C-alpha cells in the first residue's frame, strides 16, 4: 500500500484520510556532519525512520522538510538554514495544510535538536485548532535504544555525538554510499573561551558550572565532528534503527488514544 503522500493521487489521499488521521512528518537539516557524512544526514535519517514506521502502522508519510534552523554552522560550506521565525511559519502552514486534508494527528521525526522548540511552539498553538502534534528526536532516542537493548558494550562511543560512531553507524545502515570514511576524523571539540571546557554546542563549563556562550561551530571544531566515528559499522546502526521502529510503533498506539 502506498504510504507516501506526495506519491498519491488526490483521490488516494482522500481515501487514505478516511482510514487514518495520522501523518508522519520527517524534518531534518542541511548542515555539515563532520568531513565524512552528507549534509542531509538528519534528513535522510528522519525520512528512513518515518517510512519504516509507516510500514508497521496505518499512517501516511508527508513530504520531508529538508532545511531547518542551523545558523551556528555557517562557518562551513554547504549549510542551508532558515531563520527561526521563517521555520515557525513554514511549520504552521505545513501542519494546517495536512489537517485540511484530514491528517490532524501529526508526529514529527526530528533528529535535529534546534527544530524541536519550533515544533513545540507550533504544536501548542495548533492544539486550539484540533491538531495534535508530537515529536521524537531520533539521535536522543538512539541513546535510549542502546541502553534498553543492552548493546552499549558493542560501541566504542556508546552515546550520540555529532558525526560520531552512533550517527555514522546509522548512516552506514541507511545509505552506505554517502559515508566517506577516507575523510573521517575523530575530533574532540575545544572551546575558544579561556579556562573553560567544551560541554555542548553552545555550552562551556567553568569550574563545574555550565554557561551558554553562543558561538559558531567552526570556532570549536575544524572538521565539525564532535566524536569518534572510526569504529562505526552498519550492523550497529541497524540495531538502533530497529529499536527506533519498535518503540515509535508502540508509542503511536498510545498517541492515537488521546
């Protein structure tokens, strides 16, 4: 059965909306992901996961949103980023358009953390219009899968890091032809703030206390890798993907009930 909205005729979309109100919305980014992964890594992962979940549940997959808010990566070529207010309006109209066709229960597949606050803001606003939204951050969910499946021992780096082992393994499983391990590097980012340790994309740690210091990724990292991808394998990535699908399908059973 065709689950991809953009591949349907309007007659098929009309019939599908009579059968389900649930739509899965992949949303990613076009941003640097180390020197070895494609700019569209978040987008590729979101789209793949949504399609796999759609095979398990009665849901439609909406056209993928391929550009989000990624302004702090502007020191690297290839970046595309929307302003937050632009992305907010895009999502507002996107969700309303889907609802007009009958898809009023909307689950975002959002690996890119900077999109999540925008999704939440729009979701709160549209709830008054009868539109129910939810989102899952796939990279954060990867950490939960590793723990719940007790597979941390299989990883050199058993926690998600930008362009690290978890992300690279998942891309090896989804689109191995896009992974360029000959240009991969293991890098630990360093902050430009004196006497502080790097503790996040925007965070630094000073004497045990975290501070937010907005800055560009290129100021902290030469490659834009914040981890070690060298032990990555497609087998590890597939285990995480399988865990995503299992958990999301189970969540959807509950999401449909409220």
